[in-house]
């Protein structure tokens, strides 16, 4: 019989509870729980949170059932970094210690983890009718216009065999766009010299964009870098057009995501890990 050398974290327990862990992980956790009072109590709390989450959307929780947050609670940014395992070891340990004592943050982490798992799942699930009705009742067309106005916008022109950056309008979190005159070695594969390379600075993160002619359209390559200029692997990127998601894909081990062909038009590129979205207009 093998047991974990240390107690499993909350995320592993949650995966086991939702049957999303590997057989080896599930076996080790199952063997560990009867020997550890702390983990057994934590698993019981997770089960209660899951049962509350299964309550129909039409029934709002009573005020007495909602945990109260305090000034010492984890920030939304810390919670997201925690569930994505991006926190330093010391900060992660501090967050774990806080979660053992705070029901409010515990519920937030559990809900955030389940939402992240749902969004990354390949299988499509039906949207509950109650949720559809709520969204329809709250929908206001003006919100779409406001959102589009607030996005950064980049216009790329396809002329002959070359590409030109003819317009840029950056808003937060993007404050800088730099055209790269000498391509980095990463992009020296089989791409045409007529491609366009530029990088967007979003806070301390960087998004490198390479555009190259592809028939009567354009091929895009995106590369994400953290503040230390290390590539960000496994980051979800969404490509939307006319309000619909046409591509949802994660960056590879080098932090690269390739879109082989895009017809001319307007696209929105969203990078949740950078908390940033921008529009690209491709025209002739």
C-alpha cells in the first residue's frame, strides 16, 4: 500500500471528488483519507460545497448560508493564481493555511476550480434553461458596443505579398506595441520574409504576434511570455468572430499557439491568463 508522503492539496481532493483525477491519484488519496483527520474533514467540506452547487439556479441561497469575507481573505487574483498553480511555494502554503480556516475563500476556490474545469472540458454541456432566461432578461445591446469600444484594435493590411501595420489603438492593459524588425530565432522556420512581427506589452507580460500571408488570408502565430520572458505553456486563448468562439486552444510547451489560416475580417483574441483582449482587423 502506498500513501502520499504529504497531505494532498485542495485541488487534488476536488479532482478526486469530481472523478477527474488519474487512477493512481485516486487510489493514493483514498488510502490516505482514513489515516488523516485533517484531510478527511477537508474532503467532507468539499462534498458539502459540491452538494450546495447542485442546488437549482432558480433558488437563491439564504443570507445566513453565505460565508462572510474579511479583509484577510484571498484576493480574486490570488485565487485564480492558486487554482492555476502559479503561486510561489511560500504563497501557496499561506493560501492553503487560510483555506483551512475560511469558509468564504474555501467556497470561492471550489467554485473557481469547478468553473475552470468546466471551461477547459472538451465536451459541450447544455446551458440550464433558468440561466438562459436570466441572461436574456439582463441583456442590453448597449453593453456589446461598450465592450468593443474598450478593446485595443490593430489593423493589418495584406497588400501584394507583404503585410503592413496601418493602424493601432491601444487601451488598458495594452500600452505599447513594438514592431520587431529582426525576427527572433523562434520564428525562423518556413515562414515568408514578408511576414509582420510585433509584440504587445500587457503589464509585465508580453504577447508576440507573427502574421504571414496565407493564400487570400493570413496565418497568425501567438507566443505568450511572463515577466521573466519565460514562455507561458498551457494557457488558454480564445479566437472570436461576430460574438462567437471559433477557436479555443492552449499554448504548447514553448508558449506558442498557431492559427494556420484566417479569412479577411475582424477577430477578437482573448488571453485570460494575461487578463487581456484585443481586436485584429485583416484587410486588403
